[in-house]
């Protein structure tokens, strides 16, 4: 395994560890008051674009990590939209 792959896997782990706890916390509590929607939409769009890039360059770590972060962003955004409509 080359250094670029090692760095890619490490980055993937960091991305997942950054998004997953927020998604779990949001699902458990339903609290989205401290979440900025534009930020999560931008991060979600970036994750989708990284998935596309990963597919285009055939880089599995990029595809996997950003697929997970895209799903987490979508879950958080959906809960945030639902909560904002209720207020």
C-alpha cells in the first residue's frame, strides 16, 4: 500500500468520525437548534461531489467515506428541516 492510499484511508476515518457522532446525537435527541442549515447543505454537497470524484478516479476510500458523510448530512438536514417547520 502506498502513502497516498494510507493518507486516503486515514482521511476517510477522520471524515466518518467527524460526521457520525453528530448524526447519532441528532437522531437521538432531535435537537437541531445549534446546527446551521447552510453549513450542512454545503458540507453535504461537498460530500456528494467527492463521491463523484472518487468514482471518476476509482478511489474506494473517497467513495466510501463520502457516501457515509453524505448520508449523515442528509439525515441531519431532514431532521433540521422538520424541526424548523414545526417552530
